[in-house]
C-alpha cells in the first residue's frame, strides 16, 4: 500500500467516532475526498457524500460506515467513577482490563475499565460473566466533583485507538469495522475519478450503522441512486473455533468477499464476478441467505428498490480491540469496485432475468 493511502487508513483508524458522534472522523473523510471529488456534502444526519460526475447516469451509491462501537457515560458517582451503557454490540469480556478514552468537549481523557481483583471475587463471581452495567470507568478523579467538572453524561467512550502491524501484511486494532469500508469506497471513487466515469458516483461515509443502519437509510433516500454497493467487514474463518461449514471459507489475504443471496442483485453480482476474472483481481465468494446486517439492507429497500451488491473485507475478531485485516484485501476491493464503476453506464440494465 502506498504511503499516502496507508496514512489515510491509519488516520481513519486513530480518529474517534462512535455512532452519533462521528464528526471528527467525518472531517478526515472530507479532507481526503475534497481534492478529487466534484462535490463533498454533509447532511443533517452526518453522512458525508463525495460525488464524482454529478450529472452522469446511472446514479451509483457506495457505502461504508464510519461509526464504531463504543460506550456512553450515563452516570458519574460521588467517588468519581463513570458508569456507562453500550453503543453497539459488545462482548463484555472484551472490555474488562482495557484502556479507554472518554471524549469530552475539551478532548480525550484516558481511563481504564475493570472489576475487582480476582483475589476478591467469590467463587460464584469467578464463574459469572459480568454485564456492562456492573463495570465502571476509572479516570483517576479524586471525587465526583472533579469527575463532573471534566465529563458530562452523554460523552462517548472508545477503546484507546491503536494500530499494530503484524506479519504478512496483516494489521490489527479497534474500529476496522468499518473504517476499512470507508477507506475502500473513497479509494474506489478516487480510482474511478481518474478515468472519467459516465456514471454519477456518490461514495458515502455513512453514520449510525451499528445502531440500526440509520445513515444508509437516509443517505440512500436523498441520493436517489438506482444501484449501489455496500462495503463492510465479514467474519474471517481462518482461525480456530469457527466452523467453515456454517460460515463458509473466508481467509485473510485471499481477496475481498463478493456476496450473493436475496440481499444482492444478480446482475450486480455477475458484473463484479466478471470484472474480477477479467482484471485478475483475487476475490472470494460467499452467500448470505437473509437480509444483510449491514448498509446493503437499507440500500436495497430504498424508494422503489436499489440494485445492491455487497463487497466485504475479511476480519478476524470482529467487535474487539484487536480486529485483524489484510491490507491487500482493502486494495483489491477498491480496484474491483472501481472497475465496476467504470463499466456501468446509462444503458446498463440491472433487471434480474
């Protein structure tokens, strides 16, 4: 990956943006897209759309969601501890013992989340997985008055952002879900823009996917696109304890996953498949037999129905502090989608036959 592209990815990963609090990471997106997009807009919901060839046909929407799972401060007790509720889906065991950042109006405040030491746990407590309501964040405040002078209820909390390079082109950290999708759609737009596409292309960094696909629903309605591709992460199965016979064979570094099933338009799927073959872009195939749990779900049901595709990035340990992806998969996903964008024109018929 070129240095400038890696810098964009790292900046996305190291910038906070839980659902409903995406303003900082959306500024990163605007800064990246502004030099090559004809228009960069932000709607009242917070979605950022970078548009190339606004008068072109057909209207194509790419979606990657920028929000990450996190926590929200709900109460500050008299001892200065912060009590929180989840934003998005958490495995509580992933939180215990983590370093966190509380994002206040004046910036980030470091904190830690834990529970009482193992020496003090009863035998029953040792066998029980706690709930988030049983955990607290310690920012080191002397008392409640000091904590309340720094933190307000409603302040978002994220895992401390880290970027770790592993062997063989793999990288780890929180927020891969779905900052890698944002990277892919913006990079695909940049690649397509260099070759004068005939379609109107809107690459959208959507908000609030983790709490109900909310940004994709509003942005799809506003853009009135007829065809779209959602880019999100998918579960890699090349690690212990995951059953391939239940989840398919999905390996890091073997290419993005092109999905088929009822949430995918057959013409979009076939076009993506043929482009991968023609341009020798490595891809993997998998099926999803129900409505997708990502932005494609909302996109497909927009207005009279959008011809929708799903391109996914294999991800180990999703919704954890150490999500792992392969950089090659990101680049190949961007190349694949750029190829699709350059082959779509006003005569392309997405009617299943």
